[in-house]
């Protein structure tokens, strides 16, 4: 009975609330994908898709708006998709109308640094994306010939890392991206030492 009353209440509210108000209620509950489906405002819809981890859908929503905020958010979504050239172009568009925007400049700098890593030598990105099929230890090469088990040595995929970061992100994409790239850089340096 309670479930029926809840559905009736939601349906009743739907008659009086605009789609954007409905979306905002869902956002406040953390139901980002459902909120994105309700929003009419493409900027709000893009934010909801971004929070849901649906970066491709977020780029589509942000692309429908010509404001500096939408270009900044579009750059963030492209960055999360690993499309650094598009991210840089979006940040440039945001900076054309708001040249003193520190967060946009910092995120652009991060995108440029990441693009240089990819286009440079060293195989950093290929190593991260492909990964090993399995880890094999040669028993005769280990000291004492003993079997060794490495606990928690499973590499996380980019999607898993994004998921973890998205749960921790508050509202500032610049801080989010700084932390993400710092983690990736530290992880890459730890791999170089091995």
C-alpha cells in the first residue's frame, strides 16, 4: 500500500512541477541519470549526465548551449572521455569570453599535459589501456623458489577509477581533475620504479 501511495504522490507532483523542478528533486536525491531524463534545460541535463558518469551524453547536452559555463563543462566531459584535443578546444572557447577564468585555464593546462603524454613517447597510455592478460611468476626465478601471492594487485580500469572519483566529487571539476591526474601520474611513476 505504501508503494502505491508513493507512486501516486510522485505522479501527483508531476502534474504541478516543471520538468526542470522534477529533475532538480531527483538530483538532490542523487538519482542523476533519472534527473537528466527529466531536465529540459540542456545545461542542467548535461550536469546530471556528467554526475551519472555518462560523459558522451553530457557532451551532447552541453553542446546545445553557447555559454562559457557550457563550454567549460563540455571540456570537462571531453577530458573524462580522453578526447584531449576536443577538451582543449572547448576550454579555449570558454576562455575567449571569460579570459580570467582560472579553473578553465587550469583544466586546459591539464588537458594539454595529458595530450602531450599521449602523443609523446614512452608508451604510457597504451600500457594503461591494454594491460596484461594475467600475471605469471616463474617459480625458479623467485628467491628460494617459493610461491608468491600478491594481495590486491589487480589493476583498476579507467572506468573503475572514474567511478571512484565521481562518488567523491563535490562540485568543482577543476579539483576533481587535478586529483585524478595526480593519481594517474603517481601511479605511472610507481610503475616506472618497478
